C-alpha cells in the first residue's frame, strides 16, 4: 500500500486535493472517559469545584474541531459547517461517552476533526476533574461514522 502523504523521496507533504470535487462530508467520533460512579454523579449534577464540566468540555471540543489543522501536521484547514458535542453516560459504570459530530462541504474528510473534538472534550473532563480523582482514564477513542468522498460510508455500528 502506498502512503500518499509522502513523495517519491519519502518526504512528508500535504496531499493535493485541489482536483477533487467538494462533497458533503460527515464524521462522528467518540472518546470514552472512565470515572468513578460518585464523581460522574457530581459531574452530572454540576457539583464539582470547577462547575459545569460538560459545558466547558462541549466548548473545548468545538474549538478543537476548528483548530485541527493547527494540531495535526498534514491535515487540511477546512471550512466547518457544523460541529456538535454530545455526552452519554452510564452512571453504574461511571463512564461518559463524548461524541463529536462534524459536517463540511469539502474536498477531504472530517474524521480527524471529529476525533480531535471528542479527544479534547475527554481531556477537558479529565482536566476539570483531576483534582478530585487522578485515576480517571480515557479510551477508547474511535471513529463511529463517516460519509462523503470516494471511499463512501463507514459505520462502526450500534454507536451512532
């Protein structure tokens, strides 16, 4: 398999997408944060020392989506048309699933933007809760869904 992020001399470069047609691109990614059930209850009740953890994580995710090309060296800067961050929780397990969805009319996909948004939301939850519990973990981080472009639809299934 040839890597298209490298030229014939093996040097990294940004892939030229100028000849590709713009299509609607959509991606959804998830990052799971594992906390204790007690700490999760405090997060959901906004009863932590840092306030609205999920509200701040939501904003952090949206900012991260827009900054992805500044963080990932070969990612293209994209005009994002929609970015959302939703949280699902399992109180018994003490887990929060941070699900980021991104939509753009572009020449390249938005998977990295969705993955970056979900990951930064998870890191923000960790940052805002680490003073109460250093044992918080993050993972897995995974692509749940993508559509648009010549590779078509990818659906991990059951998590959309």
